[in-house]
C-alpha cells in the first residue's frame, strides 16, 4: 500500500512468541473492509496489503488489549495471497505454517472461527495469508 504506514497485526500467545522465534512465518487474516487507515497504522482491510509492506506484530492479551510493555516485532510482507475462504487457503498452504501448534486443518478452522466475528468476515471478505520475513534478522 506504500505510504510507509505499517500494518499492525494484533497477535496473542503462543503465536507472538512463535513469530519471534521464527517458527511461525505465515499469518492469516480476515479483512475488515470497513476498517480505515490512520496516521499510524493501516487498519484491518488486509485486502489492501501488498508485498514488501511493513508489518508490526503487537502482542495482545486474552481480552484482545494491546500489551504495551512488550516490544513489537517487525516484519516485511514477503508474499501476500488472497483466498475465498480459510478452507481454500488450507488446500494451498500447510496448516502447520499458519498454526505450528495444532494437529489438523480442522483445528485451524476451529481456532480462527473462535475469534469474535471472524467467520462472518471470512464469508464476506475472504481470507488473506501473508508470508512474513523478519525486518531485522
């Protein structure tokens, strides 16, 4: 998208630590097409994400509140792929790349659909998978 405004992806444990250790380098998101960019971050319309965009990973707690005492992680979007559904994504991308700690694609679906409003957002707007590269190895 350019403009040097980063995407901020809010991520809970254990995924934040997996990303920090380099064990999880693919992130899947359901776009919120009503979300608008601000002066400091791009919002949540991930359909606008492009290769080489800046991404900050922000730790959130179990109430989805940002944990500001933990430094953010910095990545670059190496590859961005849009899918019609999570099932479509799982046909092309090994589920372990999205969630290294689960046992099956069904577990991936169950986890994503446990997020508030996610199933409806995927149905309306599809699913975006970004391959991450650490900005500062």
